[in-house]
C-alpha cells in the first residue's frame, strides 16, 4: 500500500518488483490473490494523518493526450469518461480541510 501512496507515476508489477527487489511473478500472484478496494487504501492513508478531524477528498482524472509521442507523464490510464484506457496524464487531486 505504501508503494501505491508514494508512486507519482503509473505503476506496474515490474516496477513494484524492481523497487522492492522481488520477482515480478510473486507480485502478480499476490495481486491476483488479494482483493483490495479504495477503502483499504484510505484506511492505510488515514493512519498517517495527524488531525483525525480532517475532511479529505481524493479524485483522479485523465487529461487526454491522444497525439503525444514523447512527453513525460503520458501513459495509458483507465478513463471513466471514455470507458476504456486512453493515452494521457493521470491527474490525482487531494483536498483536505479542517473545516475552519
């Protein structure tokens, strides 16, 4: 989970395996076996927030870049708008407020 929370780019089993010096197959088997949800990621992240009274909103969107050939951050991401993977930049926003 920590890897997912700190990785700024799109991730893959290969990248995770290289980061932790483990085999790609073991990462793939782990992901096939486990069934994580966004709530699980939230539960992990909330442990690292000091002020438990925060309201946190996280959203992601894809900035379409269908004609980009060699641009940093451009890769293929699932698009809820297009209901398929599209070429673009995955933009993740996090808003936090203490209600003051």
